[in-house]
C-alpha cells in the first residue's frame, strides 16, 4: 500500500496499446510493463492522459487493470490505476475494481465535462473515500479537468480524507511549488512535465510522473538522483536539455494539432524501449509519416533515444 510517506520516485505512465482493429493488445501491454519495470522506477500507472483513459470501456479497463497489477507486482513494483471518468459513479466503479484487483493506489482527475464547483470538491473525495476505504488516492490536478486546486484546498481535503496521499501537479512555477508544499506538506506532491523536476523538488516534491522514463530511462533516473542529492546545477542542466528538446521537437507538432497521447506513443516507439503501442484511439490521429520522420530526426539530434 502506498502512503504519504512512501510515495516517491519517477513513475512511468504507459501508453495503452491498440491493435490494427482498435482492440486492446494485452500481450503488448504486459511486455511493456515488464520492460518499464526492469529499471529503478517508483512504479507504473495506467489510464491517464497518455493511457487514453477516455477511450477505454469498463470491460477493457478491468482486463488492463488485471495485467498491470499482475505484471508489475511480479516485477516488485507498485501500481497506480487511473480511474478518471465523466461522473462520480463511473469513477467509483473503476476504483472498486482497482481495489479488488490489488492496486496500490488510484490516480484521478475531476469529472471534466462541466467544472466541479468549490462546494462539490470535498464531497467528491469523500465519496471516493467512503466507497473504497483504505485505498490510496492521488489527485491529478489537470487543467483539462477545469477545476484546479491549491495548497490550501489540499490541506483541507487531506485533513478529512486520509486516503488522499498525493498529487500530480503540472507547474514549473517556483512560487506555485513553494506555496503548494508549504500549505499541504503532509502530501506527496509530484510534478509534470519532466523539465520542472528541479524546481518542484527544491520545494519538497517527491518525484515525477513521466513518459520520458520509457524514452530515456538512464537520463531520467540520473536526473532524479541529482535532485534527491540536491545537486541543483547539474539537475538544471538536464532540465534545460529536456526543455530544448521539447521546444525543438514537440512544440512544432503540438502546433500541428497532435494531442499528447499521439506524441507520447510516437516518442516511445521511436526511442525503442517499448513495443510500439499503435495509433491513438479515434478521433485522435497518429503522426503522419513525415511528422514521424521529423520527430525521429529531432530525437536523434538531441540524443532522446533508448541506449542499453
């Protein structure tokens, strides 16, 4: 079981693999879990944005969860299951299955079609706590879910919902991290994207949720160790390297309208550690051959490929 004290490290968010018919490829998923878990990562997690949670129906979710738990636990790694859905009942249904399957925790963003109101936030977490007492909850504070929480919000919720153990908080703003960790120091805060890791860990963050851990695992683990050891000058050099790669390779593709999961799947395929996970689920498009070649050239140029 994950706790507020034990949750740390670089966690791998794995793509959901689909075959040529659009069906789940569970053999591919199992192999990729094993490949990720060979490294000294904090753990693996499913069905976030990279894992295309919105495209996975409940029967598929159950089969994926079983594979995640069995394969990762066999490799000695903890598992978080992403349970975000468009309404609380759907979230709880997924949470109950994750608990039954033996997940170490769940990661959840707010239902996202309408903004969750301030008076609805605490009830949402209480409802999850009441449904699955004892199962650790990590809140993904995603801008896509419209409602963003701050440190004071988390302090209030954590005092009433002991299952809330951590956050995934996307920000590279030092003042935001200073305030977040000062106001809710009891939680295990994690950052994304990867280039914000030194800023976040300077103020007490515990790690990072990452796709690049399965693109350049050696670099990411070295980067995390530098932050743990507070060797900030060296860590910031790597942060700048990641930022340069992102601005040079990823931003032009974002500007062409590609969504995160398409870019993550393409980068993981080109890097070479994971078995290719296929295209994103429609309506979202995979990179064109020309854009794949552009990304490949940039990854080679910036040494963003897997090397054993």
